[in-house]
């Protein structure tokens, strides 16, 4: 049974407790409202699920940092705070709905050279301009294949970006590095010359779906479960 039900991330406990308390109050007021509250409590627990993932391990592989739908693949100038230069880079954007797991995972193994937080608006994260206008938290990860930018972007409902890492830290591919509460988006900026291995509309799984590969053809892979 424990293998079928994913664990809850500790960040979710206060929210789940709040929903549960609200449900008890609604039951006292009117039982149908209490059942609605119970449904919302279950949804909140589902939102903060923190399942284990099996990450492919090989130099050059870039995995998805988020569960969700690939919403955009385009060549754009990276945000200035990343320090990735003034040339357009490939950007893969993954939109997370309120039903996706919102624990974010590192797309590559490397060293976190920079973490930059920028306040902003909370427009729909599916819109292209959300990359520039919305509140965001950015990581730059150095790898043997170049530097990669990973940006957590708050959405229309999301109002809190949580980071688990610090500058100078070494991180493994698929390792958890943060969480965004209640609907948002992840942008990944890849080094010049990189091609995407996913398509717009494709469903991505954090830590498992390969979104790019610096070394083609594929010589084979090993895996790490986390």
C-alpha cells in the first residue's frame, strides 16, 4: 500500500492541515459543505505529493525539471540575471497545472553557480510573456557541456516559490531543488547548438523525461532511483 501512495512533501503539511480543519468546520455548519472541503483536502494532499523517480544517468542528458506539459520550445534571449550572454538560446518551457506534482528536479548534474530571485506579476504562466513579467527564481548550473539556466516561474495561482538549494552546491541530475505552490511553469535555457528531444504538447515527467542530449547518437544509459 505504501508503494502505491506517494509521500507528501513537508512543505504541504500546513496547507493540508488547514484544509482539513476547514472541512471539520464546514461539516459542523452543513455536511454537504464538509464533503466538498474533504475533496479539497484530498486535492491538496495530491498537489504536494513527492514521488520517487528513476533518473537516466549519462553525461550530456538533460531531463525535465518538472511534471507537466511542454508548452513552448523557442529560441530567445535569456534573462539578464542568468548571465548566459546576449545571444538567443533554446528555451524549453513546461507548464504545471494545479493537478501536477510541483516538486522540481535538477535537469543536469553540475554546480549551482548562481541563484537569482526576481519579483514580478502573476499572469497566466502559459503565456510567453510570463517568462519576463512574472515572479521567478533562477538557477544557473555549470556542467562539462556548458551552463544551463533553470527558472521557476510563478503563475496565476502560484504565489510562493520555494528553493531547497544554495549557490556553490553540487547537484545531481534528478535531485530535488525546489517547489512552486499551486500552478506555475519551469523554463530551461540550453547551451547554443542544443536541439530539443521533446515536442510542444508532450507530457513531461520530472527527473525522467529526456528533453535534450548533448551527445548523439545515444551510446547507452544507466539509471539512478531517488
